[in-house]
């Protein structure tokens, strides 16, 4: 990748990014096979990173502000935070679920979990790179380059990130719940998560803690949930599931986001990043 200086951001390129990602995702899901292994979902998953690479390479956005440096020594606390966030949420879900009777555990599946999670970790890392290189690696720094205050940039990114999921949710078997009740909760949860992801990208000055956090979420939560190790009756899923859209996830993520921004100085919350 070219590591030359990034040019000043332009609203035109950001609008192109959003429209292109939406169009590719919706067209892919509508016109191609939208099953889990079908080309429709592949188009959906690849859309953000493909548009990012095109704009950074051919539309003079450059690569400097993408945050590709690992910065392990300077940002190790944010890597640790990213690794633990979804683990803590998962443990909290188990504690609340078991104590209220809304969840049971299938211990017969326990010996299979390490192998399943190891395999899923590889795919989760790849998919997380596809997403985070776009949302926290392109959209957020380009918004901040335009002078958009950090908190507002997180919210804009969160809204676009959440609504990008709509073709997947609507056109696949993403959830068995009514979309009328699921989509608003999912949207709120993703926007809240964007505050957390955006904060750690900003403080670490690297996209990689966000990649790690996304990877852990997809591996620890979605994989474990899909294996059936967590048995959550359908009537309780909206309350106790730690995946995006669950009320527990919303409350936990909102609390963490509030804590992070409370410890941030007003100047850093309101001014664009200088990273």
C-alpha cells in the first residue's frame, strides 16, 4: 500500500463512499444468492473494503490517516481493552442469564468450543479487517480531516455502519424476530458500539485495536451463540443475548461508552483528531 501523505478530505468522496457501499451491498443481496455462503453476502462483506481501497488509491485520499501502524507499545492498554470488552459482555450475559433462568448452558458442547472458536477466529479476523479498514480506517479519519468533531464523527459512522447491515438483516435469515422490533434495537446498539470503537481508534491512533475488538466480538459471541452452547429461549433473546440488538448488550455498551467519554476532556471530545 502507498503510504504517502493523505490529501485533504472532500465531502464528495465521503458521499461516493456511502452511496457505493450501499449500492453494492443492496444489489449483491437482491440479485445474487443471499445465503450464508452465497455471492450476495460476499458482495455485502467486501463492499466497504473495496470502496475504501478504490478511494484511497485512485481518488487521492491517500493512506496516511488510516492508522495502519500497530503502536503496540504506546497503545497496549487499548488492545487489552479491545480483547476484553466482548469477553466481559459474554460473562455478564451468562451470569444474568443463569441467575434469572433466561439462559442455560449445554456443557456437552464445551469440548468442541475451542476448536470451533480457533477456526472462526481466522474468518472473524479477515471479516473484521474488511469492516474496520472501512469504518474506522476510512470514514472516521476522513470525517475528522474535514473538521467534524470526534463525537459527531463517531455518531455519523455508527449510523452508516448500522444501516449498511439492513440488506443482510432484511434479505437473509439473520434473525427470526420481527424486523419491526429488532432493527431499531440493532441500530441503537451498533451506534453505541461505534462510540466505543471510535474512541479506542482515536486514543490508540491505530485501526488495529478496533479490528481486534471486532474480531473478539464475532468469535466469542456470535460463534458461541451459533453453536448452541448458550441455550436462550426465543422469548428471552431480545433481553439476554449478548449479540448486537440484545437489551443487555445495549445497556452494557451504553455504560462503557458513557464511562469512556466521561473520562475524556471536553477539548478532545469536541475537536477533530490530529492523528
